[in-house]
């Protein structure tokens, strides 16, 4: 492995920290959505993709419904493959204890849990501790920045979008494994996302297809859930109000 390859990830982390470090909310604003018109267009496209793949509760999509045990297996497998990335982020966050516990959990589920299809670690009292580089940036003091909607991926913020890219590049499996093995995590994540969509069908469909304004509802639910996950201040936001109070 060349020295340039080893240095590149470090440069990416530094650049991501500098970029997201500027992502602060305007003073007095509960959230920032200056790209709302464009975001709504992407949201509408994502909704049509979702309807085509999974249906909208009234019509079926093209992806067959996974039996619940199979869906759970997909979710467990993808979560296990993501564990090395969780360890890296916990180290970057200066949290060695959860990094060690996640490493132990990964070893147990990979071996006893048959590659992560099952989750014996939880039964042994080692709970799942998922994180990402977006959280790492938050720990480093970065604000969430503007709300954005990413094609196919869905709701995000500038900080979390930067984190998503860094997680893809710095995923230990992607860095250490050769092709095609290094792509397994992405395939597993896609299958897990499809399985999670089906498991949470009632909630997703109520937001996307039954709300008066699915875009506004998705925005508020994402922002409040994300802030709760990160332990940041939780604002009771009216999904339809002007965030700048104008």
C-alpha cells in the first residue's frame, strides 16, 4: 500500500472537518432550508422511486415483500458489516469504551452469529452502538448546516452529507479488502435499506403518502430524530413555518 494512499484518508478527514466546521445555523433559526425548491423536486423524485419499488400502501411495488425473518437477517448482516466503521468513528470521537465494545460485538456476531446474520451479542448484553462520521463532526463542534435532500438517500444535512461521503471512503472493509469483496458492505446496506423500508412501511407511507405536505413532515421528523440521536438541542418545530420567522 503506497504512502499516498495512507495519507489521502487523513487529508479527507481534515478537509471534511474544515468544510463542515462552517455549517452553522443562522442566528435565531430553528433550521435552515434555503434550497427548499430544489429539495422538493428531489423529494418528489424520491417519492416516485419509492412508490415504484415498494408501493404506496394501495398498490404493490416491483420489489417483493421480504419475509420478516429474512428482512431481519439483512438488517443484522448490514449492521455487522458497518461495525468496523463505527469503531473508527468512536475512536475519532475520543470514545474508547464503545469502540472496544463494538469490536467485541463484531467478533461475536461474525463468528457465533454466522457472519452477522444473527445477533447473539445483544443477547449477551453487548448492545448495538451505531454511529457515523456525521456524528464525529458534531462531536468536533460542527453545526448541522442546511437541510438537503439527496437523490435516493433522502433527508440529510450538509454535515451529514459530508459524513456520508467520508464513511464510504474510510470504511475499513472498503480500504482493506480487494474487489469484489469490498463492495459487499454497499450491497448489504442496500438490502438492509429495502428490508427496513418494508419493516417500517406503515410509518413511511403515512409520511410520504398520507401527510398534507410529505416534504415538510419528512424534514421535521429527520431533523428532530437526528438531533435526539446526537444529544443536541431539540426544538419543537412547526413543519410548515418559515424557519427564519419572516
